[in-house]
C-alpha cells in the first residue's frame, strides 16, 4: 500500500481498541520470567559453548602479533578465534568502525579475539591469558583540542536563510553563548548478546537487535555468506536506545566462534565492554547566537555544532531542531566534524535533537530573560507554522503553543519566581524551568503478514522488534481494530527474519510505521475475506464483533477463514508527504527543582511533559515511553558523562557504578499529558513518534529550573554540584 496522499477516515478512527489504555500483552511473560531474551535461549538437547571477548588494550594502532598458546591450553578451552587469524572481513553497511578482523585497531576495546570454552568461567579465565603485542599510534581523543581541525562533514551540514550576520549585528537584544554536552552511553538494561548455531551453511542467530534486516544484511556481508543463509531472531529486547540499531561484535564473534567450535556458541558483551566496544552519543560543543527585537521577535538565529567521530563517521546533528523550531527570517546552522579515535559515535535516543535541545533551550531561556519576557511567552511569540528555512513548506501538524499553554496551566507556572535565586525553603533553593520539546517524525517502509484461522484467531507476523516499547501491544490493537475482533483474539509474532521486513525500532519511527504496515496487511486481508464472501467494494463490508457484514449478510470471521484459513501480506510504502510537509513532534517540559544551598545538590521535585505527537495508540505504553525519556533527560542534565582518558583514549567510567543514571529515588513525581490530535500526513494510523520526543528539552528544563533556583547559569553538562558552589 502506497501512502502518498493524506489519510482519510478509515477503520482505525473507530478507536474501539486503538487509543485505549491496554496493558502490555507481553507483560505477563516478562513479569513471570517467561520472555526469553537472547542469551537465555536454551535447547536442553544442545551443548552450548561459551565465548568470551578480548578487547584491544590500545585505542589506535596495529596488532603486531598475538600469543594464544596459554589460552588454548587452559582448562575447558575449545577454540580461540583471533582478529589477525581470520584476516580482514568485509565491513557491513551501517557501522562506522569495523567490528572484527585484520590487524588495524581503530578504538579501545575493539574485539581482537574470542575464546570459546565449555563454561563461561573457563572462557573468561582463558581470555585473560591472551597476549597481544601492539604497535601503538598516537590518537586524537579530545574534542576541544581537535575543534579547530574540524571540517564540514560529507553531505554538507550547513543551512540558512536571509542574512544572519547583518540581522544579528543590527539586533537590539542579543545572545552569543557556548554550551557543551559530554559523551553519553545508552546504558540499557540488557547487554548485547548472541547465540549462533550453524547447520551446514545455514546460520541461526538469537540476538538482541532493534533492526532485524539491517543486522541480517550486515552479518551476511561480514561473514561473506548469502543473506538467505542467515536466520536472525530477536523476540525480546531489554532496551536499546540506538546502540542495537546496527550489527555488533557479539553476533559476529558468536558466528565465527560457532563455526570454529562446531557447536552453538553464546557470546555476551560484559557490561564494561558496552561503553568502549559499542557506540555512544558523541560530545558536542555548540555555539548559539540569537538576536531579537524589543518586541521579543527573533530576527536572527545561528547554531553551530562541533562533534567528533572515527574516520568515515558522521556528525552529531545537534543543529537539526534549530532549523525548524522557531521563526526568524535570518538564520544559519553549521556542523563541523573532527576526527577522533574514541569508540564510534552514533545514534542514541533522539540523536541530534536530544543534545541540540540541551543547548538551544537554555539559550532561549537566557534570551527571554534579556528581553524581560516570560520564557513560555517568548517561545509562543516565536512559533512558526512553516519550515522557517523554506517558508512554502508547512508543518503537517504543529501544536507547540498548545503544549506550552496547557503545561503552564497544569504545572502552576504562575507560581514561578521571576527573580532567580529568590525562593528558599530551609536549606533548599527552589526553582522552575521550562523547555520546548521537538523531535522529527521519520518514516520507514514496513511490512507485515496477517493470518486468519478457522478459530477466528488473527496472527500478525513481522520482523518488527519490541525493545521494551510496547510494539506487541499496539500491533495487536491495530489488527483487532482493523478486523473487528477483541484483542484476545490476536496473536503477535515479532523479531524473526523469516517474517516480512518492518521499519524496526529506532528514531521513534517504529510505533507509527510498524502499525501502518500491519494496517496495510489487514486491509488486504479484509479484501480477501470480502472477496471470498462475494462482497464487492460497493457493499462496504463492516468488520465488527468477530464477523463481517454488509446489509443483511453476515458471517463470522472463523467461518470466512474456512479450514484453509486466509493470509495476506503487504507493506506500507511512504511517498513524498515528508518532503512536501515538515513532519515533527512537539511538546513542553516543566520541571521544579530544589538545590541545596550548602552542597549544591540538585533534587528534582516534579516534572510535567505535555506532548502533541499525533494519535496516541495506547496511553499506557506511550506514557511509559515519555516518563522513561524524562528520566533519561534528568540523567543527561545532572549526572551522565562518559569521562575520556585523553592520554590513552577510552571511556574510564565503563560500568553502571561510575556512569550514573537516575534511580527511582531521583524522580519523585512525573506527569504526562497528551494533546488530543491526529496527523493525517504521517500514515493511515495518523500517529507519530513519542519515545524520543520525551527526552528532547528535558535537560534544558532542569538547567533552567536550576538557574531559576540559584541564579547560577551552567552551560556545561552535566550540572554536577561542583558547578553550583
Ligand atoms: Mo534510536 S537512537 O534511533 O534507537
């Protein structure tokens, strides 16, 4: 089904199942421990072997030689597969860094060997005996030091309209500030893990992947085998946040190890490997300049961002939202990319906007203060309904103003002290902050297969993943709505490369796109049912209460399916609506903090997010995404930072003891409000992304609240207590 004209009324609009607060259908499996995650997959008739990864001890250079004799002779060892031993492997399409093979070292903890043994403990013990002789080279590890060598990335990165320099020069009120965001780690619950089993030339891999087809393609390329020979399964995933978008070393090592050991092999990346072996959100340095008239209208806005990556990598797109969020005739954005020899920088929840909004939304707060305007009002004054760089291009649907107004009302914004540092309760300075939320809405084609059996059970199959987001549930809701059956009659199978290729999970596109794919397949199944019963399109059959009817004619779906059952497969293919209309999601974050006057410790007191993101398919799972994102935003504001060893080139704090994410006690009260809307440009489902919108702006709202509490403006994240005393 091609989607290139705005959606009209369709069965989803009935809202009998879609939009209802239905608890996760996979919840009981998870809470009873019956959901099988990658590493747990276990066939009692199989003797699994265990692989343990050896990571490079240098950040840049070459392997001169490897001595694995001691490891090979250690108890229980079955095989040792080394990087120089396997030689150069072809790199897949999606990663920047190579995952394994050859002698070149591109970053610290790059996989150099996998040791396979009868038990995990034996593999780990033997891995410690692998000796590697490296030829080490000097690398560049410090973004600030490399900033001046940064270049315009391939594919551009600059944009603009009007004459920024002249307008900024002439502006009566202006701001010119620099903000920094650190390297961050995804820090999801479940580390990467794979089990690989060969049957002749056929490879089966149980893994933890957000994007089944991307992994399958890249794994086949890396191993030099046909994609058809690779079967990938990832039915349950304990979080990803972007670090499981692209094939990772665990899958490659498990496949090579299993081939060598001639047995199925399990490989997990131990927690300390996540930070340096995989990817991270790159640090940024961002300069923002804003000029405005005394009426509060922005006349000039510029956002420049510097970030670094390995050769061949890309920039953190931190200026993305500044092209679209506020009006202003004269504007420019630019990105510069430095070569750094740190581990690969890549997508982490809301890549681009998350760190970009951390800077922009402080700058907006600072500008409002200079203009003596309320920061909510300043944002409203500068709202735009068109893409400010291309004013002939409207937003598909945009209600930022509604989010700000609703949020201000619900949060009690009028209680905020206009004077920073003026509200005190005992030892606590109290402040409130606001930020806009903005994240683009991406669309990817997505396929699904739907079966109807003679019991009237509907089964949906798609390689879509559920990374903890609720995909199982919203997909079941979609099929139930489309076919007029209760949700209990729908079974959903996900995360298997034998199923039709879906959008996968990433970039907050999975919810809208995968359900749109299921919509397309269900529409086809409805046609098949109608045709079987001899209805034509003029009959306009209705699917409800488990039957199909038109006029006086009616038949239960179970009967329509017959003994053979019916099956339909289709995919949603997105046309040009994202080009003709800017598709984005909007929100507003409000935060109240207390800062200890003596220690500088910040406590979050309460948070509110108001979101305008198209149809909300399930308010429970959507809320869960937003409160998780708000929590991650608090981490970004107050504690999360990968600390770079600038001499040796690695992230020092590579575990959850030292990479500090918020815990429950850090987050006392969160509220989420969804504005009631649909976006007919986004898909037939009329939904948009929500999971990444929830993080965008949060850290700045915290920073602005801290400023309101203390009168101290911190522009370097994270806002640790040393910066407040
Ligand atoms: Mo997201 S960073 O695309 O999983």
